[in-house]
C-alpha cells in the first residue's frame, strides 16, 4: 500500500525498472452475484413491485458473509443458499420443492431459476483497482490489450488468475488516501 498521490510514481518506477511494454495495469470483470442477479431478472420481467423486490433481495446475503459455506456447496449459488437457509423469508415467492430438492416451486420459481443460472455471469469491465502485471516479455505479445479510456493507455486484457496462469507476475499497488493524510499530518508536526 502506498499513499494515493504517489501510486503513479511507484508504477512509473516499476515500468522503468522492468520495461514499459512489460508492465501494465489489468482488466477485471464484475459479475452478477445473488442479489444483483435476482434483482435484474425481476426487473426485466416486471415480476414484482419495487418494495417486493427489495424484500426478496434483503433475504439474500452478500457473498463475503457466506463464502465458507458456499465453498461446501456443489453449485455455489448464493440464491440457492438463501433458499436453503432463509426459506422462511423467501417462501412467499419461492422455495425448494418438497418432492424434489433439485427443483424450485412457488410463484417466482421460474425467475429464481433464471437468476441462479445468471449468477457468476460477467456483466461489466473495469480496470483492477490495484493490480499491476509484470511479464518477462512484452505483454502485448502474450495477452490481449484493452484501451483504457480514462488513462488513454492499454491495459492487460486478462484477469489476474489468467495472467498468473501464463507466467505473468501480479503485484497489488494500492493507493490509500488515508496514507496521504497521515503523511500530511506528519509534515505539519515536523514544522512545529
């Protein structure tokens, strides 16, 4: 972690040391997870009112809160987890079928099934907040490059795990605004 105002300097130093064409920031993709997937399906199908949609999504936890439990599930669906563990809160709209646990029942069963299928689908692209890719050879020769409209520069067009699988090293150089403030306070104290 570095002060936010010095992050670009650190990245420029890494580029000088290893070569401009061998160092780049990288792409990341946002994915539809439980709440977002069900909300999107319900919204597109105009299936329920806004307040009902909020009641449904309030019963679906964030992935981070149940990540350990998801690892133990076969399909790793946040929505399925919610149907199994928050069934009382969701039974008005959807529930796991008593006859066949692999099927859903209830007035919104079809919509819940659609949302479960959508979970994990990539829905947007952005630049990784901290990730820097460093390669032994020119990045453009081993991976696609994507033009970043904000910085007007190309960035590695693969996510970190894919880059690491082809031998690229990934570093996190995270700019922290609080460090800027702490350094400012330190400077003021030194002046006194």
